[in-house]
């Protein structure tokens, strides 16, 4: 088969992957989408309870909108702010069900490797004329797909950063899976009994951490024995307040206003700048060690840890591809 007759492989069936498909449709290109989950936007559904701070007008791709409107789909109010569940159910799923996309969408498909057909990474001769081969695990089988190009839209959600400030994973942290949650747990929903009346530490200073802190504060109002520690690397907690009333996205600015009020209420114990160097299990609890304002510090008897220190791309399946 001629190289140009092959489809373009899109890895990831989230907002970026589906928007990519919409743009390729407008250019008359063939494509195939590989999504790890059993539905498009599966990673988003893991934080589906969280309200975004950007309204619909910033979350709908122009080409995707044009395709959807041809079917009679009604765009949500552009000024309304969706949560993750709404983003998936009201936009991504209808988009994925368009015949132009549905026929090229492979669900429950985990990409485990990408390479040039018949060549390892060190071989150069005729490399530009060889198709890519995508190795995909589906239903406990590995299937191979040829493609003329690969677009990685897999995102970062499945690959969180560790809690240590130097970015290293340790065996001790990996062995604490039952004590650590990475991301944004539904504190007031399915995770309420897990965190109620426990000593909980949140690590991170971004909007994910702020959302978690605000939810934990509500939990503490209901369960008074809940103790909340907030570990940040910022020189001062005020650095996370952002633009507040001056923020270009009002909902994002409101988060800054609310977290400032929470900090000033002294309902939570703020530790900053704190650089975590060690985490270990001590009996049924966890101990954290690190540098707090230049002094060695230990925080003991922690029941649960929520890590909101960000995510990074997983490029392990691209190790046989030359990346410039």
C-alpha cells in the first residue's frame, strides 16, 4: 500500500484527540483514534465532579462544532461553565458518535509501542518512506496498525508526578497506594468516608490542590475531627491566590478569593515553603520528612495524602521513535 493511502493515527480520545479528528475531516484525511478507556474522555470522567473555570465558549473546537451542528446538535450556552462530566456527556460523546468519527474510533485500546516498520531507532536508510507501526493492546491481544503519521493526544492524566520535590519516585511512595490519591478525589462524594475525621495532607499549589482544599474544608465543617495539612513549595501561600477579582476568567479568580479566606480562617495548617525529601510508612500511618524554611521537619501520623503536584507526558511507548 502507498504510504499516503494510510490513515493518520491519533492516540487519545479526549478533547484534543477528537478536535484533531474534526480538523482532519475538514482536510479530507483518513484517521484512526485509539482511546485507552471504554468511552471517549475517560480521563476527564475521573474528575468529572469538578467544575472547570473556563466557560463552554473556550472548550468547544470550531471544526467540531461545525460538524455537530450539521446533525442538529445544540451548542451549550457559551457563558455557562461545565464540569468534567458535562464536558464529556454534552460534547465529547455526541462528537464521537458522528459517523465520520465513530467508524474510526477504537475504544479499550492501549498504545504500547510506536516504531517505523522494519526499522529500529538507529536505522536511517529509507526511513522517511516507511509507515509507522502502532502496537495496540485490546482485549488481551496485541494488534498492529500501520499509519502514515502519528499524533499523540494522550495527555498526562495517567502519569502523575510523585510527591517528592525532586521529582523522583521511590519504592516507599509506590508502596503507599492505599494511602495516596493522585489528582482530585470526590471528597464530598464517594471519598467522604475515606477522609472524614482523618489527618489529611494535600501536596501541591495549583488549581487542583485549591479545589481539593476547599472541598476538605467543607468536609471538616461536617466532620470536626478532620485535620488538614497543606504542603506547598511557594515562598508564601499568597502566591497561589492569583489575580482574584482581576482574573480574566472570573471562576478562576473566585478560587483565589475563596482559598485566601480559607487560609485566613486557620482551619488548615499551611506548610510553606516545604520541600519533601522522604515519605515512609510508620505503622498504620505515614510520615513525611523534608525542609521547611531551611529546617529539617517531620510530619507524623498522617492518615491520607492527596498529591496534586501535576502530571507529565508518558513517552515510554515512543522510545523507538526519533523525536526532535
